[in-house]
């Protein structure tokens, strides 16, 4: 007779400690079978050396090794989640499936299908809030409408945090003996799922008191590398948001704290307005007559625009999977405003390349750059990519690192004249949105 088990389904929470769903599963009545599914719906179409897949795979192997010390493991599968669950149900007497909330449109649809499949077999499906402090409609206006401007959202978020938030950390180490006893659960190699090890490595995050304290002072200067590199770790849940918030509040650093709140602001926007993945939040911006010149888009992607800060950013992205946040704003504005290329093209390219790609923030920030999103700057605000150098990289240290031919005859001519491109943009936008 098959053993009665509860399943814990790891997804974007690749850590054993301070993982709320995992903690809840370990406190259940039955031994826990931990699983991870390399979902073909997500993986299909990714390059075979995608660094994010390598990162997920390596973290899973570390977690497996740690659990093997407790005579258990993680069962790793590859396929469509529905197909995988049918297989697991045929092999184990599953009582409940426990996991953590995921807020992206595909994930919500997937979870509904899994819930339906399980309910037909009288198996419970339970999900918990884990990757944010406040979710969905927990921070809304008095009338229940979502905030679409960051500053009032942030103020209410902070008030709620001070009044209601408990600093509880969900330690799991004392409860790992509640796992299924089987250290040889199914495993896969990268090649089994059609991938190979990436040459790009995701950097360790840096949230030392020095980084947090200097964050406001250094975060806008790309050559200083004064950012925490937390993005990919929060994206895949290799760190706990609760531990990061605890560090930020301990250091009393408002700027660092507010960046973490921006992440939650964009997540609740995506939750309330899932259509903004494809449509402008301000619908009249979908009337813009984009030029969408493929040759121009290619130059932008390759970092050959003739604008050094734009080119440095794009080359950094292509080579490292990362781009400094200040530079992201400049390159996004350049694509939408100088080249009049649809923000969706840029969003899709970032989605393919960024190690810290997070749908809600990426869509939110691209719509912000295009002027079409929530809390966006007015459309006539157009970054001057040359004066941005004077402000943020006046010694050209960042530019020279990524554009070695800068200031030589090998460096390309400017592909557009700033003044002419600005005037063209204003005319095109005005025609669409007036």
C-alpha cells in the first residue's frame, strides 16, 4: 500500500529556511515529499545556456544534498505540471499539496488547473503568502481600490507594517525529521531537461550594513556597483524577503527599504491589472504609431547606437545578464522615445536576458519609461542620454569598461540626433494621446 504523504511544491522559493509553505507542510499530519517541476511551459523557448536555469538547478542540488543529511531529498521532475501531478498521484497516496502563492498570470492559471485536478481526487491544495510582506489587496485605498501611484501606496504600506507586521522568522531546521524517508528521490541533470551549464554566474547578494548604509549615496552611479544584487535571489526565493526587510529596518535605511516596497507595488499592480502585460495601463498610449524599425532595434540590442551610456548598458546586459538600474531607465527611454520602438519589444528582450527578470517590475518599469504605465513620468519627459553621462559617469569609468572602442574612430556615429528624435517623439505621442 502506498505511503500517505503531503507534498511541498518548491517554485520560486528555493530555500529550506524561512519558507512559510514549507514550514506549514512540515507541521502537518503526514510525512512531506518535497518536489520541484522544471515546467516545460516556462522552459520552452529559453536558450539552452540560460543562466537562470543553471542557477535554479544548482540551488536545487544544494537543497537536495542538505536534505539527504536528514535521510530525505527533493524529487525533481520535468514536464507539464498537470502531467507530473498525475504521475505522482499514481505513485503516492497524496493527502495535501502545499505551496506558496505565485502572482503572475501564467502561474495563477496553472494553479487553478492543479487545484481542479487535485480536488477531483479529493486532495487538498493549500497556498501561502511567502515572497512578499503584503500582497494582492492588503494595501489598498479606503474604498478598496488599488493604489496606482507609488508614494501613497508606500506610506500606507509603512503604516500597516508598523502596526501589523510580526517579525517572525519561520525556522524549519527543527522539523526536517518530518520529511519522507527517501534520499534517492528522482533527480535530473541539466542535459536531461535540454540545457547546459551557463558561463554567466549569478553574483552573491550583498546586504552588509555598509552596502545598505551607502545605498542612497552610491546606487545611481553605475561604475560604483553600489547595489545589493538582491534581484535574482528575491526572484527565485534563495533569500527570504522577511530576513531582508529585517536587515533594512535594522539599519534604518529608508532608500533601501523603499526599493523593496517598489517591488511589492508592482506586484500588486500586476495582480489587479494582469492585462498590463500586453496592454498599456493608460489605454490611449496603445494608439502610438510606433516606428518599430528592426534595423534600429538590432543596433539598440547590440549596443551600437552611438550613445555611449546606452551602448554600455546594453553590452553589460548581453555579457553579464545584469544592467545597472539607472542605466536601465536611460536605455528604455532611448528605445521608446528616441527610436519610437514599442516598449513591449524592449520588455521581451529584457525578459530574455535579465538574471533578475521579474515580470511585474519589468512590465511596470517599461511602461513607466514609455509613459503609458502607473505613476509614469509625463510623455514629454525624455532622458538626454548625453547629459546623463555628465551626471552619473562623468569620468567615463563605466562606459570604458563596457565600450572599449569609446572615443576611437571605431566607435559608431550617433544613429539619431537627440534634438530631432525628441521633436519626432513629442509629435508622435501628442498625436496619439491628445
